[in-house]
């Protein structure tokens, strides 16, 4: 089969559109004919190499897959050949206490398609039967592939970790990112007021169309000052972080007393400082969050099928142009998802 594969870590140029051996399924797995695979920042890190994470080489990246089932393993009972599916990115043991309690993103063996195992930037990908979710009829393959990773991550952050309540104020950083555009919609769905930041007025207008109530251009305005002004000096209840070093100080300074900062990433760097006096005296919570559960993704897909949450597709590239797609995502000029079609 054709696939995007790399044999060494590096820049986008290490990605090669090549012939690779066909994926072989296990009895509890399905083989999916990939129609679309959305990119995530995770793909950029996996390609560049992550210290201490031995990605098996050669490697096929890609976590967010929509397609059709081409083949099923002998033990598969709930999926049929020809069915349109969206794949949950998280692959776990399915047997440990975390998995059977439904908190599969706490599984010690947790990985994503395209992370420690081959992913969806290929004509075919194998995945456990339990990862198959119905493809919403109202979506194209490109739109469906844009949902899983960012929406389950944003849902887990806001709802499970930060326990967002109706009427609260949420600061969503990096509204133009996939995870930011998902967070705006989820926060609005739960009845929150959303303050969104982005680096251009064009992106901010798109954030507004998704429901953001207040817009902050982080290139021309100071985030903490705008938050103080908009909230009458109170600060926000929840800060949705994934940017890291570049925004960390503003994020902390933007919290109201009792506020929660939830983070799923560190795109601009992972060095951060916390003034402990500020942390305890204002009774703040700093929350880490990693991916999301399959159960949360089922909830998200139901809401997407009902049209209450919407995929945000920025740009579509053919699979063979993965190098250009990675370079484009790295430039941070997108609003929403960058998707490869197969
Ligand atoms: Zn497990």
C-alpha cells in the first residue's frame, strides 16, 4: 500500500510517500480503507522526535482517521465490511483497572494511532474493533477526520478536569488551533462565556463565528490586561492552556480567585514558573490533561451528528503532499484542522 513514512526524525522533508507492506490485522482488529486523516501537533512532534520516546522506525504517522472498513478480524462482531467509520485515536490495553473503569486515557499502555504504532497517513490502517465509531451522515470524510483528537481532548479538559459550570468565564488560548476551535464550541455548549485569543483579526473573526464572546489579539493586546478589563478585574474561572511558555504567565495572571488552569500541551515550550504565594492565596488549581476517553468521544460524535458541535476544516491536501501539509501546520497560519485525503 501507499503511505507517508519516515525512517529518521527531522523536518517535514523526512516524510516520504512510498510503498510499504500491507497492514495485517489481529483477530480483534479491523482494517480501515483511509479516506481522510487529519493532522495534529502530535504528528509534528512524532516526526521531529521526542526526547525519551523511542518511536519505532520506519513509522507511519496520523491519529485522526475517517474511512471505510475493508476487512474484519475473526473475533470482530460489531463492525462490518463496507461500514463508514471514524476511529478513536487512543489505543489501550482494554483490560486494566483504568480501561475497565472507562478512563482508558489513564491506561499505562495508552498510545495513539500514529504515535507508538502506525497511523492513518496511508491507504489502510489497522485498529481495534473497539476504536470504531459510526461516521456521522452529515459529514464528509474530511470533516469527520477533523473531530476525534482535538474534540475529545478539549472535552476532557473542560468538562472532566476543569468541571466547567454554566455561566462561568473561560479564556481559550490559541483559538485558531484545532483544539482551540473545539474548546470554544464545547464551552459555549455548556453555557460559558468565552474569551478567545489569536494572533490575527482574521482568526478572531472566525472564533467569533464559532461563538466566542470576547476577542483578544495577542499580537497587539496584552492578554491579562484585556481579561481584567472584560471581567471587571475579576479574572476568568477557567483558562484553557496548550500554548506553554509563551502564554503561561498571562494564563496564571488571568485566573479569578478559585480559578482552574487546565493544560494539554506546550507548543511554545515547557518551562514555566509558578509563584506559590499566588497559587495558595488565590486558591488556584493547575490541572494537567491528556487526550480523552472513548466514552467522551462517543458523546462528542453524538453532538456532531446532531449538528451541535461542528468540525472546523481549514485546508485539505492530498496524502502525497504531506510534506507541504506539515510545513503549513508548523507555520501556525491555519484556523482549524489541516487534513490529508487518500
Ligand atoms: Zn489499560
